């Protein structure tokens, strides 16, 4: 008998389970350390990699990404519930667990809903079709006469004739190919997608019931601390992996509770019975290191020169014929450099992890953003097969790129292997701040200008983004990975403007990092759009044309135009030319600015994500240069909104964080490394400084969802800079817009 050749009686007698998964859902406890057979990497083309249905008709769904506070656990469950037709609370999402989820790459670029949710939805639909086919056999009716809803299949014209999913379970493991052309439910059939469903993670967080990785305690657990090299936050220019000259073990011999001192090349870790004992030993251990030439001058004043001097390789992204000739014949030429600073992720808590290594297996509890990549790194570090490494992902502090580099998990794994017991490692605040990979500084050089008719004649942009993926630090310290100037092609995000200028040249100048730098929210797109949208505003000013009307000349994206129209109406934008002649009111200079972008991410040419546009009202104090962002209107189009409240929350978070970065934030250095080592001293926007935020969400239920984690931040810097120019006539081309920098620009504009 075939798997689908089942009678109604046989189904009812079986009372079993359709397992459309080879992975039985394990207990959802973060503390579960039981031995589980290690599977090979789960295939990305099988239904059973994404969906299982248990005997009680409940659904477990699997996704390789993790929830970074963005609400994707809820949104993915909404998608699954609607597609498989079960109540929302019957869906459990398993995220990022390396033994139970497929490797779908790192959780970056707002790609979870845009990319990794697609096979999950297809698998859910396929399970629904399989169950409906089973019911059709049992009812001896065509599948077209049946309806799936609320965890059951019933005869459409006779709802009393029904079989629950639990009754339809066959007890067989159905390992079938994922059908990428499977018929999906229509938008009108949705009960959850497109509606505001409360986030499933919030109750435990607000009640104190959630166990963060920082809170995890295991029986027999020891506590570890690490000693990092004195080249704080440096990258390949420092002798990482070969800088340690000596360790004086006797300097801590008198301290109580020490279990083991672990030294592997430049990796130094101390394990103790109690946490305070490990901290004391870390602070008193005497070490000697090789001297180092140090960093170039990365002070705000010297940063442009340092970025310019850093070796780089040109990679041409676009080069229109006739660009050089057009540049040579400009009627009004404009050349401008835009400078982006180094930023801290500034996680509210230092990184933490727990590890246990025994019997040739490694179990790591981690707040990582990229659990499958971390598994590979731990396997390499410990010389284990990847299948012998299990990463259990737990909630942690920090994200938006910080947790792509989960050094502390590797620290814990090394110390656990050395002691044979579970070890918890938490970085000290100065280690977290010093060694976290920074959002990198960036230099963008633009030249171009107008013809005699005040139309854009040419546009050339060169962008330099000295960053890489920030290889897991213990791999370098132990010598498992060579310390070299690794160059990654990460500077090209949204490097090509969305305007149809007649002659364009766009060059990405790939460069190795100067200091340890990697992903941060918006990646290179935010600085690139700072240049794009500031420059087009400069040209609009020179042409004497309203900046939005000027942009429209070169914009043919209908969704972008609809977005801008909606925002203009919402904010009451009136045609204007900047600077505003009536800016001075109540002793302040008040202005309004605009910027627009569609976020393009992933390996060039990448693909487009959500559209976003800002209108900003600012107030500038002419006496001291202080800038207050009074109000931000944001229009956002991410296609279908799975959870509108979740999208709104993400837009709010984008606005707050990016406004803080633009107005205040910058990391500091001296020749010895990072000097921004105190969380409380790093300048972050405070609650009294928050702008009023008005969010306009354009719902397009007929379009695929595109994610909302980063796109709304991308227009921020340019919109604020354009508003400051409208208020003051001073053009700011270097972030952050500190009072000192604004005041200097005001004085220069008035001179």
C-alpha cells in the first residue's frame, strides 16, 4: 500500500503522526544538554528540514535565522499558521539551533522574511496539500471538495464531515522534495499575516521569566575570564597570534579558587570556581607582549586622511560611456567628500557564553547572530567535525551586527575543553567595547554637477569601506587562522544611486580594515546614501529647485514615487528652496530636510529590499551649535507586512538608533587602540532627546515581504544633514553632527 492509500478506518485506527520532518522537536528548554545524534547539515530542498507535525496536530517549524529582538519568531509563526491552516498558538518556531534547523546563512540584511521565510512557507503549504490528499483518500472525494482550516480537513459542503490533522497522522516519516511551485494560500485566506499579532517573546521578557544566556547556570559550572592582547581592537597591523612573549603564572599563584590557566599562543584564559576569583586573576596576571607600531591617527580631524591613505583596490560597479567627457564639460561642478566615523555597537551588556566539551562533542550556549557559522568556527578551533558541535542559541544583549562575531563562545569552548567541565565566560566591559568589531569609518568622494540647463550632467562616486567579516578572535589568537589583512567586498551596498542620471561612474574601493570592523546596521548603505542624498540636495540648491521636485526628474521607480507622494502629503511638505529665509524663530534656526533610499544588500549587485523616505524637522541653536531633531516622518514600503505592529516597532528602532549615530556617536582611538572603553561614556541619544516619530506604513499585501530590520535607517543621515542646511545654510559632510562641528560650519557659512 502506498503512503497515501489510506482508508478513513485505517486513519482513525492509526491515530499516529505525519512526520514531515526527520527532526523530532526536542524540549524547548535552553538548559537541555541531553545527547542528541548529530545530523549532517540539513538539506535546503526537503520539506522535512522546515516543518514537522506532531501527533496532537501541532506544528513545529524550523528556520536557520535567529530573532534579534526584531519579532521574526512571531512573524514566521504567522506565516506558517496561515499556510498550513492551524491556530497561531499551535505553531512553535525553532530558530538557529544547529542540530534542528537548516543552515540558511547569517541573520543579516533584513533577509529573514525576504529570503529564508520562502522555503518555510512552501514547506507548510506542501504539508497542507499532503494532509488534504490523505483526507481525500479517506473520504473518497476529490481534494478540490475539501477545505483545510483550524488544524483539520473537512468536506466543504458538509463541514460536519472532518478529520483533524492528528487523525490524519500516519506515523510515517515523509521525506519529500520541497516543491518550489507549490500552490500557496491567497492573501484573502490569511487569518494572521497582515494583522497585528502580539509578539510571543514579550511576556517572558517583561515578567523576568526569560533566561538570557547571561543567566544560564549548569551543574558543576566553572567561571572563566580572558586576557586580551594590549593591541586593543587592532586588526592585521598588530601581531595578533604571535605577540605574547611571556606569562608569569606565579603572579596569580596566591589567589584562591583558580582551576586552570590556559595559554595557547596569544590566547590566555583563566578558569576559577567563582566569577570574582576569575576576575581577580585576570587583573593580576602579569604578561609581556611584543611592541607594536600602533594605529594611524584616527581622530575626527585626521580620519579622512587616514581613510584616504589606507591601501585600496578599485572595483568598478558602473561606468557609463561618455562619463569622462561629461565631467569635463560641466557647467556647474561640485566635488564633495563625505566622511562616516567608526561606531560602537554599544551592547547594553557584555558578551557571554557557556560551553561544555566532553566525549568528543562540544555544546555551546550562545547569543550568536550566526549559529551555523559559529558551529564551523568552533569545529575548526577544537578540531572536531562540525556535526559534533551543537550551538544552542539563546537571547543575549547586542545585535545589528555585533553578534556576528561571537568571540566569547570560542573563549568558553577553549576553556571548557581544557577543564572538562562547563565553563561560563563573560567579557569585561572594556574588553567588549575594545574588541567588538566596529561599524567602520567610510570615505565617499563624489564629483559631478549640472549642465547649463541646471540638469544633472554626470555623477561619479568612489566609496571606501575598510571592513571584513571579523574572523572569530580566538581563531587568530590561537594561530588557527593567520592574521592577515583580509579584504571583503562589503562597501557596495546601495552604492549605485536610484536616480537615472545621464552619466554615472560608481567605484567601490575595497580595503582591509584599519581596526577590527565588521557588520553594523545599514552596513555601507547608510553612509553611501548619506553621500547620494546629500549631494542631490546640494545640486537642487544650486539649481534653485525644490529638492523633492529635483529628485523626481531622475526617478522612475513607481513604488518610490508613490512612497514619496504619501510622505509629502503626510508631513505637509511645501515646495521650497534651501536655505529657508525664515529659519530663525524663537532664537533657534529651524529647517526641514528630505531623503529617500531603497536598501540594496548582499553580494553585488545584490537585490532590493524595502523602500524608505524621511522628512525631518530640526532645530539648531546658533549660539552653541546644538542640533535637536524635533520630528521625523517616515514612509516605509516593505511589501506585504506580516505583522504591521512589528514593522512599526522596527521603524521606530531604526529612527532612534540612526538619529543617535548621526547626531552623537563616534568611537575614539589613540595609537594603542580603541579608547572608547566605557559604555556609560559612549555618546548615545537619551530619552529626553528622542524626536517625535510619525510612521506611515504602505501596505502591499499582494507583494512579497521584504523585511524591516535596516531599511528605515538608510535615509537618516542625509535627511538630517539636509534639514540642517535648510535651517542654517551650512552643509555638513562629516558625521556625527556634534555641536562643535555644527558651530564651526555655521561660522564658516557666515564668513
